[in-house]
C-alpha cells in the first residue's frame, strides 16, 4: 500500500509541476523573480493564475524591481561562496 501512495504522490507532484510550468513559460523574463516570490498566493487554473499574477505585477511594479534585485543579490552571494570554497 505504501508504494501506491508513493506513486500517487509522485503523480500529484508531477501534475502540479506541469501546471506551474504552464504559467512560467508564459511570463516575461522580468516577471520571473516576482513570480518566484509570490506564486503561492495565486490559485486556480494555470491561465487564471497567470492573469491574476499579471494584474498583481502591474499594480506592484516597485515590488517587481525589489524581487529582481533580491534575485541578483542571491546569485552574486552564491557565486562568491563557490569561489571562496574553491
């Protein structure tokens, strides 16, 4: 029985991942950082989530810039850590 739950859990995870990708492939690259930060707040079908997120991004443009800066800072920190570790 445990094995069937594992297969079912994986199938559910895979379906959620595909729904998530259906949104991200339709986003402009500059929206990805804000999407990563806020994606849990948008529910429904991939199309509904995309529409609600785009409305949110339009209404919160300052937040979009902050998300881009935070993502850039995180990448820089990771690069510096890997360089220092070498």
